[in-house]
């Protein structure tokens, strides 16, 4: 009874296809399971490619190591630390639960946890389910990126940059913008509304400053050409790929479908309305 959600594209070159599936990292339990179109794309592929395969103990361990608080690392300014502790209390999170993480990851975890009010949980993240599904189907699961490269986007050794990042997240939480943004993005994903997601910068309230816009460019836009190059490389090896990454990596002129089209692929969106 699974239903297709999110956007799916088929990119073909030299008679071989790459399936591009936009995912969501916090989801409802019913969203984990691939619908008929997505499942057919998985079955037609011989490799599952994700941003990171967190079912690989080595990948997971390296990522965890990269985001833990370093011994002797500077603490947050006292007013900011009090705000962070207040946000934990509001989310019913014991400080000890997140104490091992860097401050940026503590704040990001609290922001993700806001999705609980809407039934959204990281435990139901689509990427993690697809990794497990791929392994259960005896298909190779590959990582498009490294844990170290991802962690470098999320944490900083510069105390001022850490404080800014934590402050930005707390501003979103305290003002209610973070939960509203997450809820709207999740609704767009459920409906496959790529047009509204393409307008993300205009409504997220998260790109109001030059620093925030630079963060988004680094977190999303700059990663896409590197992932596109890796996809092209594996495709040239004769692989039939099912590529599943966060949907914001798929949309707009910097999205993976557009980048693959520029690399000579014929790209088409797979409509779900005709599913039977």
C-alpha cells in the first residue's frame, strides 16, 4: 500500500539510466516505504548511491568522530549557552544527552526534533531506509561523499563561526521559523512540489544575511557538481544507478537533474499521478 512521494527523475545516456530520487531526512513512518514507481526504479538499478551510507559502520563511526566536541574546545559565550540550554529544556532534552556533540550539532539536533510535533522523525529518514533496503536486496550501497567532507559543512573550529551558527538556529527556533520551515518543506516533499521547493530561499527565512546565503551555497550548491561528477564516473563504469539525496540537491539550475543534462544525459521527470 506504499505511496510514491518526493520527486523522481530518469537520466539516460549511452543506453543506460540513472534514477535521481529526492529524499527527506526527517519523515513520517509511512513515507519510508518506496511507492510503485520508486520501487521499480530501485529494482531496475544495480547500485544504490546515497550522500552517505550510514549503515556502513566505518562511515558512521567517522561521521560521529567528526561531530563530537573536541577536548579543550572553546565554550559558547555564556548568554548563548543559556539560550541553548533553554532550548533543550523546551524540547524536553536532558543536556547530558547532547553533551558529547559540538554546539552546532546540538542546535541542529534540537531543530530536527521540532518536527516531532508534525510526526516527522529522523528515525524514519528515507535515506536510511533505502540504505537498509539496498543491503537487504544484496545491491552495493555507495557513498557519494565522505563523512569528513559533510562534517566540515556542519561544524567549525572557529569559535566566532560556531557562535554565529548556533545563534542563527536558536533565532529560528525561538521565533518559530524553524518548525514552520520544516513543516512546509516536508509538505512540499510529500506532494512532490518542486516549484515551491525551488522558491525555498524566498520563504525559508534562513537566507536573510550574506553569511546565511553563503552557508546555503556551501551546504547545497557547491556539493552538487562533485556529486554529479561521481555519478557520471560510476555511470561510465557501466553501472545502473539509483541515486537518492536530499531534494534540495535536485531542484533549480544547480540541481543534479540539470547538471546531468548539461553532461549529455536525457533527463525526464517521472510522473506519479498515473500509478496503478
